[in-house]
């Protein structure tokens, strides 16, 4: 299945949004345990920055992977077609 750019972006945003909620809760619990108390505003600001980075990273990797997969499938199909034609 080949994803459109919009489908890739939607998948990435859903995935990262879930991660943002989880990381916000985890940071609120874990950081004070190691002596790094953070306010909710600080937690959200850092989370938002990391979310922007994560969306960009995930989108780029998703599009690269889709391109590589599509290219590999197309090359394989062409190779098989040529082999079948030589057998017939």
C-alpha cells in the first residue's frame, strides 16, 4: 500500500499526539523523582518543542520508507516481468 503525503502526515500527528500526552505525564512524575522539579508550563513547553522535532523526524522517515518500499516493489515487478517474457 502506498501512502499519500497527507496520509503519512495524519499518521505521524496521531502517533506523536499520543506520545505527547504520555511524555507529559511521565515527565511530571519522573523528573521530580530525580531532583528536577518542573512546572506544568515548563513541561508543556519542552514537550511541544520535542513534539515538533518528532513530527518532522517521523514524517521524513515515513516518506523515505514509503519511497524505498515503492521503488523496491516496482523494480522487483519489472525484473519478474522481464524474466517471464524470456521464458515465454
